[in-house]
C-alpha cells in the first residue's frame, strides 16, 4: 500500500533468520533507497502474534486500520491505530459496534480517497459475504486520541 512519503506498507511473513507460516504475517514498512530495499515490521502494538496481513494505511500515514482479535477461523474486528509524532503507533482501538457487530470475517478495508467512507468485506460464510460501506470521516475524528 503506497503512501505520499514513498513508504509502502506490506504484509509479510519474512522475518530475519526464519520463515514463518501464513498465520504470522506482520504489517511492515517497505523502503527503497540507493538501490536497496528494506522491510521493517511495525512491531507492537499494531502487530500481534496472529495474522496481521489485512490492513489499510492512510495516504498521509496518519492512521492504519487493522483486522484485530482474529480467531483461528479468521473471524475478526476492524480496529484503528493512529500515528504519533515520534512515528510510533497508538494501541489500536475498535471501530465500534456499527462495524464490529458480531462474529464475522472482515477484510479488504479501504477508505475512499476523500476520506469520507470506509469500505470493507464482511461475512460468516461464502454465501453471505458482502461489501459494506459506512461514513468514516466523523468516526475517524471521534476515535482520534486527544
């Protein structure tokens, strides 16, 4: 996922010295400079011991929406973390009951370029998977840390 700064964010299970399985993806920053590419995990609190490969990063890197509290069956909730002035991230918080309204698979989160709407997929089985969208700009402001 590209950003305005040139940093791209990726999901990766490549960790120095060992290869991990699908369930251990981290959200990482990918930087390219001087014909070299570096991939650095965002670490805690954004990444967890579980799968962290489904996310959306704002173009200005001010926030990241992550799939959180994932079960072994990949059911999860959508949470948000904000970028701090020191470039670290806040502990993620739930996007609330309008979005996290029971056990379901939630993935493919994406915010419209104008920042007004959040789109995501939700379902409990292949037969009931749908794309949902909600007004997001007011929710973003309400959840932002003081």
